[in-house]
C-alpha cells in the first residue's frame, strides 16, 4: 500500500488507473483542474471501488502549473510516488495552439518535478505517447526507434521525456517510468466510466460510437490507399484497463527495485485497420456503422504498432482485452452515457440502425 499523488486523475486514463490503484489498496490524492474532465468521474470511481476504498481517495481541484496548488497537494502527502497524467492531448489543437501545449505539458511537468524534488518525492510514472515516434519506418515500433515527433503535441511529450532523463541523471534516488501509450480506447465494462471528450471528438472510437448511435450520419474513413492490407490506416488499440494495469505494475517495479529510469511502450503488439475496427464493432454490437472513404488526413501515418516485449519482460504485463472487448465496452459506456458525464439534456439522436 503506497500514498500516491495522481495528477489528471479525473481524466479518461487517470480515472481508470485510479480505480485499479484503489483496488490494489493504494491511497490516492488526485490533483486535477477539470479542464478536460468532470469530478463526476471520480465519484463513480469511488462507487465502483466500494466501501473498502471510502477513505483512500481524496480530490484536490488545482493546476499543476500553480506552485500554490502544488503546495496544497503535497501538503496532503507525503507521497511515495506521483503518477502524472495531467496534460493536453489533442494533436490538431496543439498545431493551432503550440504555446498552450508547451505551457500545459512542459511547464506543468517542470513545476511538478520541482515540487517533487522540494518534497523529497523522487518516484514518478509519466504519460508519454507513441506520438513521439512520428512516422516511424520500423513497425512494430521498439523503444529504440528514433524519437522524431511531427507535431507540437509530440514535441512536448519528447521534451518532458528529455527533462525526466536529465533529472534522473542529475543525482541519485530518482525512479522514473516513461510509459509510451499507443491508441487508448475502451471503457470500464460497468459502463460507469469511460472517455468523455469535452470538445467535438476527432479520434476514431468516439466518432464511431456516435455514428452507431445515430448522432452522426456516417464515419469518414481517412484514406483507402495506405500501404496496408486493405488500404486503411493501421493502429495498435489498447484497452484503457490494460493501460491502467500497466501503471500498477510499473509502480510496483519502480518502488520495489533500485532507482532507475524505465522507458516502455504500452500497446498490444497487434495492429487493426480502420475497416477491421468497423467490422469488429458491427459484429460485436450488432449496430451498423455507415462510412465513406475520403482522402488521407494530413499528418496521419500508414501504420503504428507497438513492440511491447520490453513491457512484458520488465513488468510481467501484457494486454488482456481484444478488439471485440474494446468495441463492447465502448458501446456500453456510450449507450449509458451518450453525453459523457454531462447532463442528459441534449437533443435526442436519430434512431440507430442495426446491422441488416
Ligand atoms: P484527459 O484529457 O482525459 O485527462 C487529462 C486530465 O488532466 C484531465 O482530467 C484534465 O482536466 C487534467 N489536466 C489537464 N491539464 C491540467 C493541469 N494543468 N493541471 C491539472 N490538471 C490538468 O486525457 P487522457 O486521455 O486521460 O490522457 C492522459 C495522459 O495520457 C495525457 O498526458 C495524454 O497526453 C497521455 N496520452 C493519452 C493517449 C490517449 O490515447 N488518450 C495516448 C498517449 C498519451
Ligand atoms: C486512428 C485511425 C485515422 C478518425 C491520436 C494521436 C496520438 C494519440 C492517440 C495521444 C487513423 C483513422 C480517425 C476518423 C478515420 N494520442 N480515422 N476516421 O491519429 O492514430 O492517434 O490519438 O497521445 O498522439 O495522434 O488516432 O483515433 O485519430 O485515428 O479514418 O474519423 O483512424 O486516419 O488511421 P491517431 P485516431
């Protein structure tokens, strides 16, 4: 049982990780400014974790860029480790607003690290991203593939990884894990917590479920001429609970071994094309997903698939949930929460169509 500070714990991945960490008996303080989430997610985490976890989750509203907010959070410690999810994550938004992303992701992480150092907390797990690999030529992608991000979001993640490496090298005692997530998808099977984008979604799964639910006419498939088996883009989709479990395993390893820096890809090692995702979704849920093929989306790559063998070796972890499970859980979450955590007051969508 450890005392942990979780930044961004109310968000999509953070909320699932909080649940898994509570189930592993840890005590959590979440620091979140709710810029892309709702306190409701953590109320539901508390419900799912049950009475045994009642006193082990505390929530502080605050910003990782604010020294005063960080002092309040560390005042609720001491913490054995920090798990750092807080950040901004939209690639398109980062192209339009690079300063916001450098401030939220890089300045925020630097201030958090300064507070950790000041409070003698030298262990942390950091949310990095496959975005740092850019258009990697090698697929599957190992951790030694070149770091060559192609957008401001990826630049900020690579910059924070460099900052962490510099901090680890600066003196003894630091224990840091940089976890490079591939495409996080899915939801808790209860349908109580899941991904609740605050803006118009631009990722495949949130759009696909909206099409299946009749909230959008059809899914736009970006490119049918990629050098892949069926011409559509291939990605490594990882269930958010598999990701959450990897955090628990990384934390156990960091706290149980001598100080070190771990850099690990988190993915399934299996790629699926957009058309395969549509087919799996239709077969699993029975719902139709009409789609139209258009030109490639700027900035996309043909294929992004993890080589997860390092994570498997170091953490004794591998993904447990396949594409049909991902589709089923996404659909259950969406059906129960068509407006995410928001009020159920939006206009009723057109009736969805079942697969004929
Ligand atoms: P999310 O937006 O759902 O969660 C981020 C949380 O951080 C939100 O609750 C938000 O309110 C909070 N936050 C943002 N800025 C903050 C600040 N300055 N101070 C305090 N809280 C702040 O995103 P997510 O999908 O859960 O992603 C979590 C982390 O994982 C992010 O760092 C993201 O870049 C990274 N990541 C996500 C994916 C993915 O596919 N979702 C893939 C790779 C990496
Ligand atoms: C997946 C596939 C699209 C939407 C992004 C970030 C990455 C990471 C995860 C945080 C691609 C295709 C999509 C649509 C489509 N985030 N697609 N129609 O671009 O792989 O990764 O999210 O770190 O950094 O870049 O995810 O879900 O947008 O796309 O055909 O309407 O689906 O072309 O092949 P992506 P995605």
